[in-house]
């Protein structure tokens, strides 16, 4: 079967548009290196992680420019924030657990608890306890939508068709707002329906009953039967 030629791709990405690889040298020292695809003779940055034999599984969030590193066989998840200049990566924190990990995956951003400031949720496959959910939350006191940590994210829709891609298309991903009040329905941008609490409904009912009683008295005074 003839293989079609690979169409020309987009321009060479910057260090922040390609998830950096994680690996280890011969001494089993696990490390993270950041490369410039235009200059591969030497890495821009190298971060020593630890000494272990497990494979590093990287998960990159392009919205927040955060990289999560999970190690197969251990329970720790380290996360870093990337910047456009030196030192290129900042170590933020580390999730520690004594339960080892057999596999890991990242949940799509639109499934996170946005109003709870959950910037990432990962599913961890354990040897004996099934699948565990790990939530990474930015502590905020305000109950409002935090647009600084939740920029527009990718839609669950393709930006172009297969034929367009084969023709050399390199469109950017379609994005959507993560604000629950601006949640898009079918791309129409309709606001999400708001639900009232029991306290609000009770107060509205009491006000309506008072209005009905007032109108009944008016009808009786006018001699109108109802």
C-alpha cells in the first residue's frame, strides 16, 4: 500500500510548545532536560530529579505551562512551571505517596472542578487499589472564576479535517471558555443555566403568597368572585 507523503508541519516550536522529555543516564539518575528544537547540540536546561529506575511519565498543561512528572513504580508527582527565559523551569512542589504507580493519565481540563480552583486532575493506576484521582488545587479565598489560572482551553472539536491536514494545514486548536457562566453549548456561546438555592426559592414563594393574599383582598373589596 503506498504511503502518502507527510505534509509540511508548522514552524519549529519554542521550548514551551513541546513537552520536554524525561530520562536518565547510566547511573539511573532521573533528569529533565529542556531543548530548543532549532539547536539540539545542547540542552537549554537540565534538572536533576532523583535516582530511580522507574520510567518518567511527563504530562504538560499548555494552558498554565505546567509540567507534571509521574514516575512508574513510585508514588510521587513533581510539577514545574515553565517560563520563556532562563532558568526556563521552576520547581513548584511535589505530591508524595507511598502507593506506587503503574500508570497515569491527565483528565481533560473541562472535566475539572473549575470553581474549586482545580487546575489539574490525574488518574493514577495502582497495583492493588484500582484507580485513584489526584487533584491539584490552587488555594484561593474568592469564590469567583479565576481567569488568571483558567485561560481559554482547547475544545473537544478538531480544528481542521483530515483532508485539510494532509494538504498542509496547521491551524491552532479551537478554544473555549472554562467559566461556568460562559460555558459554550455547541459553539454558540450561550450562558449556562443558573440554579437557585432552596433559601432563594423559599423567599420567592413567601413573597408570592403575600402578593396573592393582597390581590384576594382587593377582589373581595370590589365584590368580584374568583
